C-alpha cells in the first residue's frame, strides 16, 4: 500500500452543469472519494465505523481551482496524508488533466467517536501504520485561518432545499452537498458560480430532517464571505474568490 492514493476517472455527464463543466461539488466529490479510499486501505476510513465506532470528519478545506474540466475529460486524483497528530489528520490533494494541474487542496480532519459525538485521539497503532506522503503541502497554515461570517442586514441570504440525496451513509448531510448549496446560492444571487479559490470551515452537522439551509453571501471586495446556517446557528463558513 502506497503513501499516495491515485484515482483515474473521467468527468461524468451527471457531474457537469449547463455548460458541460464540472460542478463545484463535483470537484469536492473527487477529493472526498480519494480520502476515503486511501483511509480504507489502512482500516482508517469507512471500515473504522464498523470496527471501532469511530470516524474522520472534515473540519477545513482550502482549494485552488485552476480550471473546471469538461465532460468526458480524463482526471487523475492524487492524495496523501500530510500527518496525524493527536486527534487531527492532515491531507493534501492534486487533480490533473493529463499533465495539467487543475486543482490543489489541503484539508484538516478530526477523529471522533460516533457514540459520544466527541473528538478522540487517533489510536497509536493506526497513526503509526498510516504513511505520510512527501508531497508539498498546499496550504501550510490551514489551522490558522479564521473567518467572519456575513453580517446580518448586509448579506444576501438564499434558502436552499435539502434533498434526500444530500444525506450520506453516516446519516447526515454530506460535506459535498454544502458546496452544492453554495453554488446554487451564487447562481441565484447572479454572482460568479465557479470560484477559483474556496476556503470552508465545517462547524457542525446539518441534521437530516432539516428542510432548508440558509446560504448567506457578503461581497468583501476581492473575496465573498459565505455561511450556511439556520435559526439553530451556523453549519459552515468561509470565503471564495
């Protein structure tokens, strides 16, 4: 088993938009799939749910999207762990079309007990067995990034419906659906819908019985701040450019 996970695929018709370009959530689906498949090789992904009642949850992601590929373009996803420390896991990604780099991304994951819904230390044996790749980390200061959500009264807020298909095998709204909600709100707000940089912090789960989520957007010059929330509070926040 390698320190890197490499997936080869092609952009499917079900993952492109009206211009036959990969949807924003489609980009993050590739990243998620690579992370899960690599972790599963070391019994640290979805298999850990059954064997230990534990799981990784995505806390932060920073991605630079240099180009959105077209329908049927071949895509190669490369992913590796950039370290496990205590209850935190770090992972990087690169997406290529041929030799062209189209996406660079870094992520931070937290290890939790599904029974208590609390953060727990990664088992020593698991952490020791999981190899760290030697690739360059795209966003070295991902833990230090801080976001201020859009200000009430200034932000444009778009309610977006939650669908049955947004709920994943863990019983909550999948991380990639958050990007679907964001892109839908950008289109409705008549803002550019294909950002070249996405920074997102996941704050808490969207419950599966929620009917809608409110996406708020605030223009801040070179960036647009966003948040996903409801009357119960914020589910995620971040910025795009």
